[in-house]
C-alpha cells in the first residue's frame, strides 16, 4: 500500500530530528537496500491485513514473539485469545488472566508466562490505556515507544523483557504504518545487501530501522508492509532450507519448551535450557 504524502513528510521530519546530518547517508543505504530487494528472487511486498483491534491479542503477540517459535507457538495463542471478546480491552484482559488458569485461555500454561502478560497489561493500565484505539494512540510517539523499555526482565517471569526490537514490535502489533522491528530476518537481509553485517556495530538499532523505513518509501510502500514481507520471506526461506538440508534418516520427534520455547526431544520431562518441567 502506498503511504500518504502527509505520512511520508512527517516520517522524514522525524528522521531528520533523530539522525541529523547522518540521514543523507542512511537514505543512500535505504536506496541500496531497495535495489537489493528488487533483485531478490521470489520477494514481493504484500500489504498487512487490517488489525483485529483487540488489546489482548496485541499484548500476547508482543510478549510471545520473543524467544518462541512464532508460527507454532505464538500464533496459536493469539488466535485463542481473539476468541475472548472481554480481552479486547486492557481491563478485560487483566480480569480474564486473573480469573482463569492460562492453559484455559491459550496454549501456554505456566505462571511465569501469565506474569509477563500481566506485567505488560498493568504497564498500559497504569498509563490509563484501556481500548485498542487508546493503545494505538499512545504508541505513536517515539518517547512512548522508548518508555516500553522500562519493562525489564523479572525473575518471577520468563526471559521476557522489552528492548528496541520488542518496543517496535508492539507498534507493529497495533499496525502503525511506519512500524519496523529489526529482527534476525531483517538483519540477515541487510547483511546480504552489503549494508551492514549481522552482528556489526557500524549502525545503531534505530539507524538500521530507518534504513528499512527509507527503503520502503523508495519502493513506494509503507514500512510496515515491507517489514511484514521481510518476515514472511525469511520464514519461507528457512522452510526451504530445512527441506534441502534435511537428513535422509528421520530425526527424533521434538516439541517446544512450554516456558522458553527451546526445541527439545519429545520425551523430555525437563527443558535443558530453563529447567522447566514439561506438563
């Protein structure tokens, strides 16, 4: 979807205030990245679907995308919570979590996961956010996005914490048009394009984010649509790679840890990474 002119102008104004003279360099990198994506076999930009306008789903999405297999673990949980209309608001979602065991609401069962979901919900509630529209509006300015990073790892929860990528992911979860979360898939494409290697400190997180945003504008699309398309391309590439490199003999069946999402043997009673008992 092509962004509106007013949106593009507002984004450029923000990027100038954020990066100053370096914006010119980042825009050049964005142009290079756009050219790379145009040459990428099988890559195309697809518009994201409209949001569900369901706060509970947005919170579940933002929390469970971290350290989990998204397609096998997080997506089913999102679909489950969408079935609870009372979870459409922050207050309703909190009441639901307090009323029922987590396993009755989704495909996660531990108190630590519930604790993290409640932490995020209470963070929003403390800022007088209740409806999806209020959450969307609150996440618009960069200072509020940055405020999310006050949510640190808590030993009573899982490994969940909010850093740059997850802060931007929450903006993506509520469908801000300019949202980009620089995850592993994005960093891999930036590396393949010769812009910055996967683990290089040449560009800071927000500079990498801006490169992707600017590439989207060069391609005539919204950044959120490019971000989504990079994710789907990354998932598809991983699946194809597994098929090509699959061993001839069938490997032992596996499952995912109910706490940290690590892939473990199907028969394992405890996760070797986080030591959580598998129900």
